[in-house]
C-alpha cells in the first residue's frame, strides 16, 4: 500500500488553516473554561443550597449531554427558538467552553474541598 503524499501537499494551506483554527479554539476554550470550572467548583462548595444545586445541575447536565448535541442545539435550534444567531466559530467556542467548564469543575472541586477542610482545621486549632 502506497500513501499518496501529493494529496497532503495540494491541501497544505487548508490543513494549516484547520490546525490554526484548532489551536485558537483550544486556547480560547481553556481561557474561558478554567475560570468557569473554578467558579463552578466554588459554587458547589457553597453553604447556600440553591447555589450548590445550580452548580451541580449545570455540571451534570453538560457532562452527560453529548457535545455534538450542544453544538447542534446552539447552531440550529437557538436561531429558530430564540431568534439568536451565532457564527460557527462562536457556537463551537461556547459549546466547548460549557462542556470543558463542567469537566474542569469536577477536577477543581476536590482541591477546593481539601483547602476548605484545611482552613476549617486551622480555625479549629487556633480557637
């Protein structure tokens, strides 16, 4: 089996453009999703039950919903249902940021709870 490299070289500009788009989307997604995940993790630790439940609901919803369904809904359903239209780039960025924020919050929550426990132990020992 021989691989035809001419296809790669003929389409190199398109492949480079796609690579750049992927890097930009990844960078912007993480720039939004890391603070979003931290906020969701801190909300999850809130003593206010409504705040904690809202965070848990958001995380469970976006972790259990397939990403392609979020993209489809934002790109095709929202314009019809709410008369709101986004570009393809913005739709992808929003869907990725929501999904990755939910996953990041599950990563940050244990660290947040450990530091909260450590702070409460320090307060108990100093009293």
